[in-house]
C-alpha cells in the first residue's frame, strides 16, 4: 500500500502547497482522503489518474478539503471520460454541499446525465461503517464547518491510517490514532493559539500519548512552515510517498 501526499497545505496556499489531499493506492482499491480545491492540479502534477480513484473520503466541508470534488466530477464527465462508479463519503449533508457548490461553479452541471454513477455516503458523526471494503471510523472533532467535522480512521488490507482532519485538540485523537501505521495530524501553528486548529506546542503535550506507530504533521501556516525544523515528528510535503 502506498500513500502519496498530493497536498498538505492550508486554505491559503501557504508555502506554495496544494490544499489537503492524500492519495492511497491499496489492493482493495485506490482512494483519496480529502479533495481540496487544488486537487485535480495536484493529482495531474503527480501523474495520479483520477479514473483509478474509486472513493473520496471527506473529513469536513471546508473548501480546502472538499472544494476539488466538483472539479473532479466535471473532469470525469468531460476530460477523463470516466465510466466507473465514484463514491463520495463525508459528513452529514455532503451530497447537498457538493451539488450546491457544483451548480454555483458550473451552472447546469448539477442536472447533467452522467456516464458514471456517483454514490454519496454519509459517515456517522461518531461510529464505524464499511465503504468499498474500507472500514472507516469517524470521530466528531472541534472545528466549525457548518456540518460535523471528522477525524477519520481507516482499516484496510491489515493496515490502519488515521487523519485528524482540521481540529483544535480533542482527546478523541488518542483513540482515533491508536496503533495506526500512519497518523496524519493537522498542526497549523507552532506555538500560537488559532481557534479550531492545533498547535505544535499543544500536540507536544497531548499527542505524545498516542500509540500511533508513525505520525506525520500536515496543514501548516506560514508560522509553522518557518519553524518546522523544530518539530518533534516528521513533517509532510507535497509529493511525499509513504510505503505502508
Ligand atoms: Zn483546512
Ligand atoms: Zn477546515
């Protein structure tokens, strides 16, 4: 199994990084974890084919995490001529937010007859379900997005990948990341407090209790980018590839 960091940036393109998107190539099928607005560009740059992606999991309904989905759908209709089904799994109201955004960006597109099936799946705010052979467990975290914002934990092919989503500290990140082969952790600032986001300072006090086997920090502001050499965990960068 291989995880590629297609984008590990914040909403503002800090450091020239793409919006959040992690691409997982797995025996049970390829999928994305988040699909920020810049995702189609990031995937194209890395040579990752959109038609090979069966499922998109969305942690929360902010543009830097789901804003690429309408472009991804449009790309399937017009550019990549997709025929295989696409599953989009996210928090409650994910289908309405995606369809509303699509219609706003490309009027008339929401009514388009498609060559491929699109299935929307609502993930529970706290609970587990299986989506396309991937067991996903959601944990509602502390981040306002007009719908539940989730940390996600994936079990597939004998491995565990977890992702904090965007959130200020919550003790739920301990069970969410327990024994994970890879835990992706939002770390927005180094030591200053930023509402609804995590700082390295707080994570160094609290996330050290996680039993995750490997932790990778992501979603940096300019402040965190300037001090990432001081981080006690590995730092993600766009194009980074991790074998699991
Ligand atoms: Zn974000
Ligand atoms: Zn957010």
